[in-house]
C-alpha cells in the first residue's frame, strides 16, 4: 500500500463518526435544553408571583393610606360627641323647665343661644362627614344598641320606642351606636 492510500483510509476512518456517539451527544444536548427551558419557566413563574404580590401590597398600602387620612379625626370626633350630648341635655333641661314653670325670658334667651351654638356644632360635624344615626322604625343591630325593652301600644315588637343616646357615623364607619329602647 502506498502512503496516499494509507492516508485516505485513515481519513476515512476519522471522518465517519460513530452513530451512537452522535446520538448520545444530541440526546444530552436535548436533555440540557429541556432542563434549561424548565428552569426558565420556574424563574418566570417566581417572577410573576413576586410581581403580583408586590402589586397587591402596593394596592393595600394605598388603600390603608386613604383610610388613615379619611378616619384620622375619628378620635377627635369621639371626644366631641360628649360635648354634643351635653348640648342635647342642656336643651332638653331648658325645654322641661319651660314646660313646668312657664316660659321665662332669660331661659328663652339661653335656649336660643344654645340652639345657635348646637346648630353650628352639628354643621361642623356634618362638614367633616359625621352624621347622626337614623333611629326611626326597626332596630338595626349594626347601628343601634338596644338597652331595654318596654311595653308600648303604639309600636310593634322590635321597633324603636325611645332614643336614650344618639349614635353617630363618620363616613361609612360607626363611631358610636345609638342606644335605644325597643317595644316588647
């Protein structure tokens, strides 16, 4: 054999790759590619979940901020309700005194001044979204607190007979329930 024939046969042997090795190499590459795709899908899922959690947290914080600003004066409103109760009591006392003893010019002037001040106070409360709880009709346990039950021929069972203390709301939140008596 000549040298050129030997070189050609060696080259021929080198150039023809083993089919099993090529198949194994391709399978390894396909497995690696599949693993990488699964890893990318896992990371993408984690990213999307984290992003959604972040957006939810951001939305909740914004909602909490709005609520904090809206109800920031709730404590002050609760404190001022005792002043409103005192005005109600003073006006009721003057009214009762006028009925018992007859109308007095001094009491009428005091009542007029108290009425004006009370009206201003109620307007300020309403301007700040503080309103009196409605107490007509049926007892609503969400905004009324039944303190006692009384016999009443004029009212059906469960209806409010008398308001013992007014209730108040601030925007859509209850500040204080109305204390009432209901019919048996």
